[in-house]
């Protein structure tokens, strides 16, 4: 509900709701239908156009606008199915932890979990994972990460501020809690300043390896993931384009191997409002840009 009210205060919503080609087309179509009804009413002496023409025109415009707005309300979820394929992309405004499925969490190449020192922010997805599913204790998370990465290649990097074992970008560690699976994927590097840094090349590499890993480790089901890199990964890339980038990567991988029928990309409500993310535009954008 908060996203709804914040959305209708943005120019991006009104531009798309009233001034897009589709909205204008709907407005004139409704005006035509209403005017036809007025003509019929006039023919049967129910309403006289010559007597109430100005008032009638105003009412028709208002009714047409109300109809257009009723069909262009802010959305919190859109879905796009790839033509002639058995998988779909869904974009959701909401909390990633409230959506059923195999959840992807982005992390650094050292799989750091320490919140006490401030290395991992409590408000980050990793911090929320530890707080919501492990009672704020990272010992069990670390144990599961170590077990999952036991056979993965790594190097020792003493320059990293947290853990010293560094894994290749795209390495995936699986942790589980409360009958829910989470896949931590390395898509950034922790700098000496304790800030995670990533770039588009890292994200593309992480996504490519992630799908391969999920094909062998994950249960066949919906995959739920955030907009990787756009938050603490500090990648200067538009949200809408990052959605398309992730969706295209998934579509390419799903065309080669069967590991999931749906990818759900989750955007935080505050990000959707801050960056004027319009799901009408996102749906159209996916329809125009995705190919598989």
C-alpha cells in the first residue's frame, strides 16, 4: 500500500498513466463509446445534446479519464512469459524473504558474514538473512558456508578485511534454515575500506555461473533474487536495465538447461520509489528487449 501511494506522487507514474500512447488511445476509444451512448440517448429523447452540451462534454472527459486511470493503477507485480518457451520472468515490488522459492543473496568473494564489526550491514540482505533466520548468529551460517564450499577452489588474500579465503566470482554457497534454501553468490569483492565493489563484468560472470550451479544444486522451482549489484555492490547502472540484464541471462541459461520455470526479480519498495521504477514500463521493456 505504501508503494501505491508513493507511486502516484511520481511524475513517472502520471506520464505513463495518462500521457503514454496506450493511455491516450484508451482515452479516445472510451470517449467514442460514451459519445455513441449520448447519441443514442439523444435519439430516444433521454438526453438533449443541444441543451446540456458543455456539461455533457465535461462529464464525458471525466468518465474517460477515470476509466483510463482505473486500468493504469500502480502495479506491485508484473509477469512476462517468453514466447514459445516454458519459463517466465516476474518482477515484484516487495520483500524478498516473503516470496516462496529458492532465494539468491549476493555476497562478496570472501563470503563475509561479520555484522558485529560493521563489515556486513544489518540492513543488507545478508544481515536480514542472519537476523530473520539465524537469530542474528552467524556461526551456523559460517558452518554451512564452509561445508558448501569445501570442494571449491580458493586463494588466500591477506589484504581482505574479513575472511581471508577468496573464491572466484560466481561461486555459490548454499545455506538452509526453516525449510528454506538460500544461495549466496559471490558477485563483489570486499575492499580494504570494508566496502564491497562490483561491476557489470563481475555481475555477468556471477549470473552465468549461478545458473550452472543452480542446475546441479537447487530444487526445481521458482528462483527469487534481488537486483544484484545496484545496492551495496555500487554498480552505476539503471534499475530497469539491470532487470533486463538479469532476465536475459536467465532466459539464455534456461534455454540450454531445465532448472527453473520462473525467475522472480524482487525490487525493494524504497528503491522503486526513489528511482521512479514503473512496472508498466518494465513489462513493455522486457517484451521488447528479451529474446531466447
